[in-house]
C-alpha cells in the first residue's frame, strides 16, 4: 500500500510529541522490558501513578522559583475550578501517595514505575514535551546502603541494555542539613562580591537558589564558579561518614564512579548523595540517568520527616543509546501452501504459541508466492502446511536451531489430521 501525503485538512502532530514506530519502538520496548526485569531482581514494587495532580503538589515539591514550575508545567483549571497539572516528574506524586495512601506502613518502601511526563520546553535531541521516564525510589531508608543499592540497580540496568561503555557515574555529596546551610552561606558571600559580573540568571539565582549557579554554563559565571567554596570544606563528620559509606558500597558492588564536586541539587530538601550517569554520545544533553537523596521532601508536603532517595532516567535517551534494536525474525513461521490445509496450519500456529514460542503465519496472497514471503520473514524455523496426496500435512523445511526443531516437532505430532 503506497503512502500518501497528509491533506491540508489533516491535523499536524503537536510540536514536541512523537509517534514511535519501527526500530525506535523496538528500542523503547527493550528499555522498558529490561527495566522491569532489573527492578524485579532488586525487589522493587511496581506502582502506577496518576498522570495529573493538584498543582500545589509540584509547586511545593519542585519549588516555585524553578524553571519547571514557573515556565514549563502544563497546568489547567478543571471544571470544578481546581488547578491541576500534568506531571512533569514522578517523585512528587509518589511522595504525595506515600502520605495520603498510608504507604508509611510498608517503609522502607522500594517502588518503581515508568510512563509519560509533560514539560513545555524547547524540543531538542532526545527531549520532548511529552517524554517518558523510568523511576525508582527507596522511601523510609536513612542508611547509605539504600543509596548504594539504587546506584547498583541503575548501573546494572545500563549494563544489561549494553550501553554502559562511555557512560560515567558522576557522584557528589551535598552534606547533611547543617553542612549544606554552611556551604550555601559561603557561596552567597562569594558570589555577592562579584554579583555585577554574573549572568542575569545567576544574579536571580543568588537570591533564590544560589547552589544552581554552580550549574551555570554561561562563560560569565564559569570563572567565578571555579574558585567558589567547595562542599568538602563544610562537611560535618557525620556527612563525611555517610558519603564514605556510599562510595564503599559502590566499590563493593563493582560500580565505577567519579567525584564531581560541581554536581548539585538546588532545592533545600536534597541531602547527602547527588548523582548522574553521563555520556558524551548525546551531544550537550549528556545525562541519561540522575537522582539523589531528598530527605526533606515528604515533610515539605505535610508528612512526617522521612528519608528517601531515588533516580529517574529518560526512556527516549536510553533508547537512542541502544540504537537499532530491530526485532529478529520470528522463531517459527507457518506457511500455508495449500488452502485445503488451512485448519491444520492454524492449529499448528496455536500449539506453538501456547507453548511460549513466538510465531507468525503466512496464509494470504497467491499460494505460489507464500513460501518466498515466509522466507523473507527470516524465521528460525519454517513449518509448511500443504496437501500432499490430497491430505493435510505439516513439514519442516528450514531449521537453524536443532533444539527448537525438536521441540516444535513434538508439538506438531499430535495435531496431524
């Protein structure tokens, strides 16, 4: 069937969205399937979260002054006059559910999910306005072993996807509450002295979110960031021990890491560990997985003080690294060479699928062309339904896997007419 260009009356796709098909869809599915397998290995419970929440859930958790809240959220008023927002991330909704649904009784709680998120931002390579993420959280665990387990899980996910080469784990500590506040005060004092030479964004951040200045890529800021106060000079003994336990856990698990003292999280509820898995294979947008410890978040939403740590990863970016993961041909192709054997062909197809073997059937079009069409599917095993001596019969014409052939022959034997 030939493709036709859309007419002027056909609605265009919305900018920043995507229709995922073919090899891209296969890579996307591979990422999700691998995540599901790995999260089960680490005993993370699967959860499903609402696509929208009350706007205050995200405004309070992400921060009123962040770009996400001030510029990027898809917020709307429903018919009841309530302000709702399509979720721009998972963690806030999960924290809300932990409080409102009584999940505290399950703490420490290990949960994982995946699905679409929404942000109104400039589309670029691997980034969309509707995008998809994997998410994993441990809530109610204050021990550094939880951070190490989450990072080991992330590292295993990347390795099982076959994309760990060229991906580096960047790790930092933000210290405990007192350490962070002391460091924050030192940063404010440092940047106040050069305020007029900073970029406009950093001048605004100086008042609201000074740690984010360390993230700035603006050349006007970089010179002053280089000699800014370092967190290590303000870490308490407890914070040093916590970070040491995290890195020791990573070493024991065989997870390679690099210290990145410029890696920060701007919001006050972040504590201790911050991390990103970074690659140079996606241009400037090099982070494929990131997260950290957010011990103050649930309290900021009205819950009891609760330690927590988590990460998220963009499925689209991981799929881009996976590359062309086009599916191999089917394990079995049943080809109907004579319409008189149609019933037998479909019985064979059903028997194979019921035994857990993937299979396709070629049973339409001109009979003399079906065999060639079946061969082009590149199946491992080719089963032919024909009418030799005017009786329906099955035969194996092509096999490149002796174990599969023996298994399929055992299934086909009892169904011959």
